[in-house]
């Protein structure tokens, strides 16, 4: 299941990052998004092109293209 498959307020654990650039993965890890981290989808913005997520009480907005490459498990 991809991060984009989650509904508003759904929680899931990160399983893997498929197809993301290594530099971008490091930036996500700096923000607290790593394997087994719990992610909550807070909102979908701008016609579902942006995803507002929460990880460890930090709110982050990521693009749909990047969210589609994050594999999660409920």
C-alpha cells in the first residue's frame, strides 16, 4: 500500500522507499521519516497534489509524486 492510498487521519508504518533518490531519502530521514516510523495523514491539499503528514509531532507537506513512492503498512 502506498502513502497516497491512506485516507485523512489514517496511520501507517513506513515499509520502504521505492524509486526515491538517495539524497531525498536522507532528507526524509532528517525529518523523521524512516522505516517503521508511524505516519499520520492530516490532510490532502491542492486537489490531492500535496499531502500534509505528521511524524513524531512534526508536520510535513510532501508532493503526491513522492508520496506515491513511499510504501506503508497499516
